[in-house]
């Protein structure tokens, strides 16, 4: 219900192919930011439903970000629907919540502080990434997110992005906006790896804030996850927090050995496969790139690729 429909898939000696429903980008590159507040609230509640369903199935997505969100267009009276795609970094919650990873799981701009520290990841990892997305849609920016224009900026992102991100609390990031969005971030950061978020309470908090209730406190038994209140943080406090933008010109020590520094195992070689020089492994997928990309298709196979006959059809019930 929360992913694009799969129609069929197949495999040839050098290629795998898939047929799935055509969806639309929800956040195109030229999309207008910041997003209107009512739209952010609606999107936030949709995403809470998606993450809850995913985590109930024991799956950690691992890479929640704008480009992995699609839109199923409205058809024949059926309303449009938010969908989640790209499960290339997904893994089981049962294992990810107890096993540390040598890689930084997720995309640097969006990933959790636990992932930056290579710690075990629970459902809070996905929720924290969603919180960054929501704050980005509200603000139109994040203090550490930009497209590097120089090699020094690219390397500085690798070295310092996590430090800048950690300096910003949810309260600071949501200053001037409904505090629930910052509260979701702080709540996600404090979840234990084996702990599932209280999505029912988060949705309730979002709906209260959406209706303009600024004096509500939401709790369940002894668990309080959010109290709507005026922020104590000032613009002066915020101005002292570190930022990292495309206007910065960082100085990088030329003596740094980047081949070793960017290795997942300190002092070890960079792992590689035949495609991208990186090898992200998890129990849901085999090694990426099972052949050398310089191989050409055997004679005759090109024609067969255009006449795909050995599709494996997926039953609608699945």
C-alpha cells in the first residue's frame, strides 16, 4: 500500500529488469521551497503512516530522503497517494538494531547521528531522517545542506557535516515554525535502537498543532513525547550555532590520506565491486555489480532485451 506496484521482473545473464507502475516525482529538483505549512502537515502524517507500516513489517528503510518519495497520481476518483521507493539500503530491524555497520547508512545530508557514528540503527533512524526532511520543507534549507562546488567543500562535508548537524537541536531548527517538527527530531534522536516510535502519539500531536492548539500536552500513561510550548531559544543563540554553506571556503589538511580516511575500516583498503568501488551489503540483497562493466553483451542478446519474453508476473494478491 505504500510502495509502487510491482507488475513483473526478469533476469538475463548480465542484466535484471523490472516492470512497475509509473509514478510522479513528489519533489522535483526545481520544486518551490519552502513548502506551504498545511502541505507539510499533510505530508508528515502520510509519512508517519508509511513508516509505521514499514516498521511493523520489521523493515528499516535506511535512506529516507526527498528523492525517494513518489506520488501515485489521482485516478478515477481515487485520491493521489504518497509512496516510498528505493529499498537499496533496507535491512531487517531485528539485525540492524543490534549490529553496528562499518558504513554510514543513508545519504549524508539526511542520515541520522547514529548512522554517522556507525552505531546500531533502529526505527528512530528512519524517523530522524524524516524529521530533517520536514524541517527542510518548512525552512527551505538546512544549516549543513548544499551542493559542493569545490573539492575542499566536498571533503569538508565528509569531515564536518555530522558535527554541524549534531550541534542543531530540533528546538533550534524549528525556531519560528510549529515546535512539533523540532520535537519529532529530538524524540527520534533519543529512541533506543530496539524501540519503535509511538506513531499514534506523533500523529495526534501533528493534528493538534495543525489545528493551532498551542497549549496541549500529549502523553500516554507515563510517556510524554511532546508538550506544546513557546521555545526558549533566541535568535542570538541560533546565530552562534555552526553552519556550513556553499559560500564557505574550508581549509583541508593536504597531508590527509583520503584513501585510508574514507575506508569503512580505519587503516584498511576501500572495499570495491565491479561498478562503484563500494560494496553495501545487507541480508536483503546480493553484492551489487556481478560483472565487470567493460563486458559487452554476447551477440544476439541485444535483440532479446527488446523482446522481453521471460517476465515473471507478480500476483495481485502480493
